[in-house]
C-alpha cells in the first residue's frame, strides 16, 4: 500500500485486522531473528543469457513460519523495515 506518512510504517501501522496481523507477524519475525530457526537464505543464480554462464548469485531471505508456513519475501522485507531490523 505504501508508507503511512503519519507513522512511517508500511504494514504495522495499518488499521483493523490487517494491522493486527501485520503486528503479530512482525513480533514473530523479531523472535525468529533471535532464534535463528525459521529464517534461511536461498541463492538464485544470475545468468548471462547470451553466454549461458553463471555470473553470480543473489541471496534471498525466506521465512518458514511455524503456524502460517512460508511467508512471502516481500512481506518479510516490509515487516523487517517497519520493525527497524532489516539489517539483522
């Protein structure tokens, strides 16, 4: 939806049920960062289509939530930004 200019948050400041779910997931994400059990990295190769060679790899975060399963990377990143733990 974009950033709420009054709060600076993208998800956790949402009203109603959406905000409730976002705040709950954000809290779970902070715990997952501390426990280092649910988050993992996958590597996506970057390939030169012309030469057919692998140029490198992009590291992508994944979250396997114990109750909800795999959480979209886009949601993980926005929640981490909202909770100011994106660098973690």
